[in-house]
C-alpha cells in the first residue's frame, strides 16, 4: 500500500529521531518485557477473557470510532468504517475465540521406532513481546486484527498506529487501556521517528503494514536484532475479465471494489485487463455502475475523501502524467458537481490507451483511478501480469475452467477472488498476506495465530528407550543396530 511516509530519514537525522523516540518507547517496552519475564505469555483463560472484553469495548465505542476515522480522513463513509473496520475486527475476535482451544491444543506426533516408548508433541507457544506497526487506510481493522492474532497466541503487544489518523490512534489507546494491563498491551503514538524506533527494538516478532519501499527499510532495521518480520505491503492488483464474461457484472463488481474507501485499499483493483475490442463496453458499464453506486459525490456520505492533501495531489499527478503522455480519461461525476479540492473528494477516473512507462502503470495507485489495459489472448494477459511485481491480490472474472486453471497456474498473487473483488480478505478462515514485493508471511484466523506462535517440539524420553544403548564404547552391538536401521 501507499504509506504516509515514503522513506525513513537516514544518517544523523535518523539517529537523533530514533534516540528521541526510544526514550518515549522505553517505559512501554520495559513494562511489556518485564511482564513477559515475570509471568510469561498470557494464559488461555486470560486470552479468551481479554478478547471478549475487547469485542465489548469496540461495540461500546463504535460511534466514537466512526467519528474519529471520519475526522482523520476529512470525511470517511460511516458505513465503510463500520463494515471494514469495526465489523471486520469483531469478526476476527469472534473467530479466534471460537477456535482458540483447538489452536492451542498440543499435537501428538509419531516417534521413531528406536525411541519408543518415548512421546513427542508440538506445542504452540507465544513468542514473547511482538510489535505491530499499522497504517492509516483502515486504522481500526489493521491495528486490531493482527493484535487479536497476537493476543490469541498469548503474546504481549506493542502497537504503533499511523500518525495520519491521530484521532483514531488516541481513541484506540484509550480503548485498549480499558481491556489490557500495560504489561500486556501498550500503544505508542508518533510519527516516522517512533516507527523507526519500534522497528529497531529487540522484539520477538514485528508485523508491518505499509508500502513496499518502507517495508524494505523496516526489514533492514529489524535484521539488526534478528527480529522476524511479517510484511503486509501492496502492489498493483489486476482485475482480469476473461473472454465471454458478462461485462456489466464484471464492471459493477470492479467498481464496487475499486471505489470502496475511495480506492484507498491495499487490495483494491489497481488496473483492469479487458479483452481487446471490449474497452468501450467496459467503460460504459463501469460508468453506469458508478452512477448507481454514487449518484452524487460531494455531499454523499457514502463516498469517502482522500486522506491528506499530499495523497490527493499525488493522485492528480498520476492522472496528469498519463494524459500528457497521450492517455484518454473519463471523469465520472454523475451529478456534475464542482468538487472542492479542499474537501479532497476525487471523481472516479478511468484511463485507457495509457502508454507504458506512465507513473499510473508503475506506481501503486491507492485511489479512485483505474487504468484499462487490453489483451488478445489469455497468454498475453498472463504475460502482462507477470511483467510486474507479484501483486497482493488477483481478481479473475471467468466461468471457463480452462482459462481459470491456466491463469491461476501461471501467476502468483497474495490472494485471489474469482468473479468478484476484495472478498477473499473478508474470510477469517483464509490466510491473508502477500508474496514477493507485496509482502511476506500472513495473518487472519489460524494463520495469524501461527504467525505469532512458536511451534515448539517436545520429546519425552522413556526410561527404557532402546536409544539408551547408543553410547560409547561402540562395538558389535551398535553395528548390529545400525545394520538393522540402515541396511547392509
């Protein structure tokens, strides 16, 4: 995804900022580390109790959370916040509580014959103190869903929310303080200096959600202390409309996925791949669908604003660059409103005949701008997808099994939704994560529990194990045993 800060500072500036942030961090981190050293991970009962309390507090504060997010964005659809932030967080909590006893249960494994009657099992144990650096686009969900996974696994958590959503961050800090002791969960706020300092801490795991460029720097910083990382990044997620697919249906579902949160979604369709000769049909259906979804833009509570002036200007720059290079543009403004730049509501924009090398084809868009590319064969569509870094999501609209098998067999993406958009990320039972430049590792549901757990092997030796015979001085007895185990 597009991050608020493109690069961390470097050199002496970075050291000074990190030093200042470290001082603010020290108290919170020390309490978490002390809690871990004195009491270890959270007990199973405490995990369940805390997650139940967290769900009740989210419901208690839901109106305030909706208002805080909207203030941070300038305007954010309250329904989108309730759907994608509040409901998604509650769903993750309820799913974890339902399955937690099974996830925690040790798994017995077989024991090799020479070591019988010993017993072996794998235990899922917490890692310790883990860090979460969350972004601004879904500031509740992308903080609380990974936190849910970390708590379900029994960890203590240091959460750093985005500085671009300060009202939401402050409310999350207050909300979490009602649920957790400071030795269990701590929230630290601040800008790039704080994020930099968190990424340098000797944590037991760090989950970062943000841009690929910053993800590289987070991973580099974490490597100093050999901290394992989960990176949830972004990329240019394609929406491929297969030959013969219902164009009206595909255009509507792409419009819904693209325009949710005004396109500020890491798995939003980033570009559409349309069979050559059907571009005009797609444009017509996309515009009609958009007009049904958002008959007005400026005074429509359902249509969200772009989060900051910087991001708004960046999107205008992408459009202008493409048009200067010769691309065609369609601005979809159903009511013909004069949209005030100060309110940062950007009309949905379609671009086609976009020359290669245009910024809109090389940068993650993260807004309501959709380039349209065309292809002649499914082989060409696959080649176009594979000419770019592996995306966080891939959307394929096709009812032809041969085409589906061919495309999915020759592309890689973090996740896939067939014949719709976004919906794979809403399934708590599916892992969510990237591949290649779109990220590493995954969370959601059991995948999140495992991300924040160590699968610890445990072998309990028997007093009468034949393995006790394998000791010096070696002799004929060991030779006979080895011939039996290895063969002549």
